[in-house]
C-alpha cells in the first residue's frame, strides 16, 4: 500500500474514532459525575430538557461518524466497512 493510502486510512479512522469517543463522552446528564450514589446527594435537575450543548455535540459527532462511515463504504475494503459498521452499531446500542 502506498504512503498516501496509509495516511488517508489513519486520518479517516482517527476522525471516526474521535467522533465515537465524543458520542460516548457526551452521553447522560451533565452532572452525573457528581452523583455519589445516595439519592440525597444527587444533583438537582433544573429542567434540562435535553436541548443543551451536550446533545448538539452528540448530534454533530453522530453526523460526522456516519459521514466517515459512508466514506469508508465507498473507498475502503468490505471487511473494513463491515467492522466499522459493527463498531458504530455497538456504540449506538451502548450509549443510547
């Protein structure tokens, strides 16, 4: 494989992995990390209806990941396309 092909794959897979990581990191409520397990210590939800910056970032990450998936379908091998689509499905199932 030529240098250009390897570099293209590294960049595409890097962007794809970064989008899946952002999708996983921005799931849930913004202050979930503060919860210590006790219901009295849980942070107060001030009526956040899901229209926060976190949901916007998740949407952008999903859109870019699907775009990268289509690029992988069109330009890379069938095996790579299958493995990345399985990874995308697992990510959606785990962090929905």
